[in-house]
C-alpha cells in the first residue's frame, strides 16, 4: 500500500507540472488547471489509505467545512476583489503548513522522542513554522489593506524596520537554538511568537501600490512553507509542489519589482507612499473637457489605445469600457489596450477584469509591445491610471518614479485622462502628463464618464 | 543522511524546473497563475490529513483538523476561482 501511495504522489507531481506548463497559453490554461485539481484529488484520496490513519471523523469534518467555505468564497468573490482573495488563500495555505509542522513537533514532544530527531529535522520543523506563520499573518494584513478594512497607507512604528529585523533574527535564532539544543521547547515558543509577529511587521509598512509585489512575495512564501513541511515529513510531493509555487511567486515578485524599478528590499523597507508631497507645481492649469468633446475626438480617430489602471477597478468600470469599445467598433475605430505590469493590485489584475468584461485577449498588449506604437496612436484614453503613465519616470531625475518603465502615453497625438480629481497618484507625485498641451482631462467617476462618453458617441 | 540528501536533491531540481516552467507563462495569465499555484501550495493538506486521522492526543488532532480545514479552503477555493477566471479568457 505504501508504495502505491507513493506512485499516486508521483502522478500528482506530474499533474502539477503539466498544470503550470499548460498555463503558457490562455487556450490551454483551463485544461491545465483541471489537471492540477485532479492531481490534488488523487493525492488526497491516496493519503486517506495511509495505515497510520485510523479514524476519519475529523478528516471528514475538515474536508467538508473547508470545501464549503472555499467554494462559497470562490464563486462569490468579485473579479475586482481577486487580489485580496489570493492574499487570503495564501495565508490559509501558510497557516496549514505551520500547523502541520507544529503537530509533528507536538507528537514527538508528547512521546519524548523530540531529542531523537536529527538537527536537520528540527531545523526544518522550525523553518516550516516560521515561514508558515509569516505567510499567515502577512497575508492577513495584505488582505485587510486590500479589502480596505485598514488604511492602505504604510503604517510605521518608531524604528519600525529595526523591530522587524529583531523579530527576523529572533525567529531564525530561536530555530537554531531549537535545533542545537535537540528540541528545547522554549525555542519553539520563541520562534512561533516572533514569526507570527514578523508577518504583521513586514506588511504593515507596505502601501497600496506596492501590493502586487507583496502579494506575489507571500505567494512565494506559501509555497516555500509547503516545501519546508515536505522536509519535515520527508514527502517529495510536498517538496516538489511547494518549490514550484515558491519559484513562481519569486519570479512574479521579481517581475513586479522590476516594473517599478525597485528592489524587493526597497519595497519591503522603503515605505513608499508614507508621506504625500504636496507637489510644487503651483497654479498651472489643465484642460478640462466634456464627454461630448471626447466623443467627437474619438469618432474621428483611426485608433484608440485604452490604458486601464486601478481606478478602473475601483469604479467597477470594466463593463462600461466594453460598451465603449463596442460603440467605437461600430464607428470603425480600432481599439487596443495597453497593460502595465503593475497596473492594479496584483500581477495580471487588469487582464482578468477586461476578460470578465468579454474583451478578447488579443486586444491586450504588454508594455514592451505597445510602447513603440504610441506616436502613431490618435487618442490614448487613460482610465484611472496615474503613476504608470507619468513621463517624469523617463525625464525627471529628481522624481521618485525616475527609472520606472512606463507606458509612453504622452507620445500619443492626443491624450484623454479619465480621473476622479486632481489628487496625485499613489506615489504622491505630480503627473506632468496632465499638463501637456495635448492632454485633456475628463473629471468624474470612471464608470459614469465612460457611460456618458458611450452615449455621446452614439449621438455623434 | 541519504534521506536528507534525497530531499535536498529533489528540492534543488524542483527549483530549476519551477523557474523554467513559470518563465513561459505570459503576463496576461499572471493572476490565474497566482491563484492556481496557490491552490497547488495547498498540497500541505496531505500532511494535515495524516495528523488529523492518527491515533494521538486531542491537541494534535485539533491542530490537524484546523490544518485540514485551512488547506482544503486553500485547495478548493484556489482551483475553483482559477477556473472561474480562465473561463473568461476568450479569443473573440
């Protein structure tokens, strides 16, 4: 039986690898996800045959309860709320890994065999609890910030990063102590508490716009927590699956940081957005316009490029965007979408929202692919994006955004910006784009503006 | 010792495999990649099941059951929400 279970685990590992492989194209991705789910099911069913499992009532309760809540969450959640959903699930995965490692330690402690474990096993138990706990509490804060249960602004205590550093060193030091003393339980308590707090301390100073990085980072940690638990249990499936996820999260973290021209270090310890600079731009004026004028402009355009940002998500405006695209297409105006990697609150956030609104994915262009085309674009329509289109990132060496790759919207022949007010973007930096002679501002709620724009377009 | 070595062996190869696989995922699928890989990290459930079903103390059973609940939530929620998203990606 044992070896049959291992064979099932082998198949599950292969299923996970294929699942991620098929994610390389939108046309095969859904099948991949199904294969991954089947692999997971196979792994779960095989595990139930372990001979050390002698009762099933608690397992059943756990499976039923988890499935019901999980399914309810998955089917109810709005697409705009996907970042907080993923943050929450990351947290649960991390917590589960920490709990399994704790239970292993508790088992050994109760039978007085903890001291027989190798230093390696003890270290993996410690690390598994540390990584799992940081993932759990870190994800809770990320969730609370994204769900706006607490302010999205960075929150810093006095000497905050020194406190974080202290907690980090305590977590690792206690793990080493736990391992070197052959399972001295005080080490276990310290590492549990310190890492639990560390998750809070790391995420509290992270601001809203940096969320894509931190959500990806926590994603990576949730995988590493599972892999660490795999070391505790000597289970290859856990190691393989956990490591794949760890690598995935790490790559996404890297892509996101690069898209902001910052290092992970700077995101974690920079607390960007803590203070909003008032912006010394004085009394320069912007050209405010009306939906009717924009409609006229759009109807004479050959091609319009739409640049969505977090503001589109906040206003739930993706369906209104689709209606505008349809109206434009009736007038024979081509539309494309320019997607910045960190637009929104998680990697790929905008793509999901536009897919939800039935916009075909061929219309969605990555930054590198569309930037060379902007000089030929008649109208660039910016919907609730700000820092990712700020030309200061290219020109102004003193700007905090300097060096960040941006969408070259300012090079388009005409720029129309849909924006709620003149408040600066998340980074608190004035946007030169709004003052350009070829830029027109359409103030108001993004969804309402788009609706009146579509209406006006039909009357042109 | 050989057992430890084997786990490190598997881990190291998985790191490389992971980087190879993920670097081929296009940016438009990054959100489903996160939620889907998140579901995969719920694999920790197989450890949780054993703990919850073993003959042990009420305390470890409690930890195990909690872990089963959270991991199941992670797995079921993750795969379902990923499917919901991927269903929406249409060519035309």
